[in-house]
C-alpha cells in the first residue's frame, strides 16, 4: 500500500492510504479494493476517517463508517475543508463524534489545524523504533509515485467511477543532460467508453490531466518536465496485476 511518512521530534508516523469504497459496484476490482481496505485497517494503530462536509452521509459513507465501527482501534474523525464558508453537512459529521476518540476540523488546502491533528495522532501511537530513515517521505519508488500522481489528477477531473477502472504505468523516467525530467506514461482503462471520457472532447481531458500533473512535478522537482501521457484500453489489467 501507499505510505506517507511523517517524522517529528516526538516520533515517526506512517500513513497508509486506503482506496475509496464503492458500495454499489460488484465487480472483481471492487472486491479487491474492499479486501485492501480491510487489510489496511487491521494493520494500523490509529484510524483516521476523513470526511467531506460538502457531501451528505450517503451509502458509501455509511458502509465505511459501519466497517470501521467494528474495528477495535483508536479512531479520529477528521472533517476537511475548514477553509470553505459553505459546508452544508458539517453538523451531520459532528453528530458522529461520540464514535471517535477525537474530532478535528482541518483544511488540506491551507494546512489549517494539520499540526494539531498530527499532535493528536502521535499521542495515540504506541512507542517503538522508526520504520524508515528520518529523511524518507514515502515508501514508493519514483515511478509508482508518479503513477499515483497521475491517477490523483484523473480522479480530481472525473470524480466518478472512471478512476477506479484505471491503472497508470510509467514506462520511461529519466533526466536529460540539460536537467529536464522526461516522463512517458500510459493510462490503462477497461472499456473504450472510459477511454473517450478520459481523453475528453478534442483531447481537452487528457490535456488538463497532463498539465496539472506536469505543474505539480515542476513545483516538487524544481526542474523542467516533459510529460508524454497516453490512454489505452486493457480489459484485463486487473488480472494482469494479480
């Protein structure tokens, strides 16, 4: 699983991101995602449930809440988007507070109250030696991190079920003599109609995904980036990954 690593004077926390839960989907991919969620929740010391107060508590939220309610671990309710003035369902999520050890409002966009959340997390972690070197930020190789970044941009643009039918592979990653980072990647999806949705009218969709990915890479890597991004149909990519 993807891990993010936070090392502070008081210790080291390793964050494991779980896939989103699609309650209505019944295909093999969804079953594998569900198994991945359950495995992740069993292995951690603290569970963070991150809520979006602009969304009502629907079937998917209820299914996830029911899942974590059965797990005997410390649970923290994190209500995101505190920077927004309009959060119509924030009180609905606060009503869930009795099921959690703590409730914290944060803004992932502005980082408001994130430090306070980190303090609460460290207070609830068991003592132990660091798992990773102090400078390490993730367990991912660069190719995998880049693939996850592209999937993130894909999700932000399409929102619905399409990102869950996709897999990204980075085929080439090298730095030229002039310092430019060269990236070649392919987005694989299961059906032709999803490919059309990703590409968008006149190629606008894949263009926006590529630009957003490239902009973040430039900001993180502090160098010029050339990104060659393609979309292909592979109905069996889930089986191919095992």
